[in-house]
């Protein structure tokens, strides 16, 4: 008998020192045994436990005290009282903020055991691990983006050196073609003068004149396309130039304003009769953006010049009633800045819009465009600055280029690419 009592005492000691709170209910559903942790965790009075309440009674006591926090949770848990023969597991947050995992397990001879485990620290650790994982993933994404930008910069530098070498090699024979074709046109004029001093019958003179005129026209085509080829080579050399300066914070509104003035006065110098209405809608909160100022100015100048060209070309066909316009706007997007250039030119057809950022694609007449401008703009905005460039257009009405630049180099846009 003494040995049995000793064994019961040992079991009771073990029961009371378990880390979890435990309540055992008999086949009639009444509380049969419990450990000290149950009483302490749920703050249950001795009188309630001594009465050996049923689970439903214990549940309603706790619900009345606000243990479950919300009516929805209370309703959901009350359904579990209907059948205690099945296992059940759930988590809930107690009024004091502690997180408890509740498990119910049936026993073979009838009745069941309720186990309450305080998992607050585990949940905090899981949250900390999750936050650390998210931070590590974000750092990895930033590192990958930085690596991509570095690789892209190296690729552009290598490509620039290759392009510069090819362009220089092309430029020398191209200069000979342009120079000799221009001289040959002058020689044809001298040939006409020389033939004027020679006695020829009418048929021979007519035939020689036709041949000379055809030769002059062919040389004219050579001159025209030679000049276009020379322009392409110059753009290739410009595209491959080194020394874009350092990336630094710069006032985006000031760069837009400077680009507008440079483009306007440049156009006036090239065509004295040039005139266009320029509108500015600059957001004073746009402030500074971390960028390469020289490269961004280059992009803005190209887009503004294209807008000037499109608007004035439309005026040539529309007559005096049409007023060419170009607007420039900036907008603060928080972690990014948006810049828009809109002209009221003839717009861009859908089939052309798909190709405008492709190298050497141009819709301008021969000699007026190289097809490299927008391709360079795309590379500078997307590849060099991690931004994006989009185009919105309506044929016969307008074209608008929308540039979105991340405010800092460490926060590249997730959506970018050709439009």
C-alpha cells in the first residue's frame, strides 16, 4: 500500500511539473484531474476545480470572463463541445497577449485530455525568423539587381569600345566616298562646260547629256546616303563615349528646364524661323533624384527634339491654323519620379510604336534620322538607371513619352523594359 501511495505521489509530482497545462476529463465529461500549470495559466479558482465541472461548464466560465476575445472564436470553439471523441487542435491569443496551442485527445476507456501549451516564444521566434528571412531575401534581390547593373555596365562598356573601333574604321573610307562623290558632281559640271566647246551632232550631244544627268543623279544619291551613313557613325561614336560622370543626386526639375532651353535654342539656331509653344508643369515636390545628369540630359534633349520635329512637321501639312505645342511635366511618386514629354504632332501608328526603341529604326526621311536616338534613350533609362520608358500616342493627335526613374540607385523599379 505504501508503495502504491509513493508511486501516486511520484506521478502527481510529474503531473504538476509538466511544462504544459493538462486537464483530464472522465467518460462523463467531468474534470477528473489537472495539474498546477492549468490552474495558473487559466487563473482558475480552487472552488471551480473542486466542483469537478464539465468541459462545457468550464468553457462557459472562461467565455464569460472574456478568455476567447471574440464572439466568432467563441462560437467556433463551442461547436467542439458537441463531440469530444475526436482530436482537435487550434491556436488562440489570450487576453494577456500570450499565444496558446490547445490540443484535445480522446482516451481509449472514455473521456479525453486537454493540453494547453504556451507557444508565445515559439511564435515570436517564428516571426523573427520570418522577418530575418524576408530581410535576407530583400538583400539578395538588391544584390542581384546590383550585380545585374554591374554586368550591364561592363557589357555596355565592352560594346562601346567595340562600337567605337568599328565606327572609326568605317569613318575613314566613308570620308573618301563622301569627298570623292562631291568632287565628282563638280567634275560633271566641268564636263558639261568642256562639251559645250566641242562640235557634236544633236543625237550625240543629247545622249551625252542624258548620261551625264544620270551620273549626276546617282552621285547625288551617293552623297545623300553617305551623309546619312556619316550621321549614323557619329551617333555610334557618341553612343560609345566613355565618362558619363558620377551618379549623384540632382534636381530633376532643373534638368528638365535646362534641357528645354537647350533644345529650343538649338532648334532656333538650326532653323531661324522655328517657333513652338512650350508648356511646363513641374511638380515642386519632385526634388532630387540619384542619377547620371549628363546621360539623363541627353535623353531629355533627344525626346524634346523629337517632339519639336513631330509638331513642326504636322504644322507644315496643317497650315497656319495649327499651333505646334510641347509640354513637359514632372510628378513625385514617392520612391520614384515621373517625367512626361508630350507633343501635338501626328502621333505614331501602332505598327511603328512596336519598333521605336529598336536600334537603327527611324521613320524620318533619309538624312534626318539615324534610328539610334530612342534606342540610346531606352538603354540609359532602363539599363543604366533601372527605370522605365513608356510611350502613349494617338495617331493624328499626340505622342507622349513617360519616363519613370527610381529616386535612388538602391531601389530599381520592378517593372521596366521596352514599351
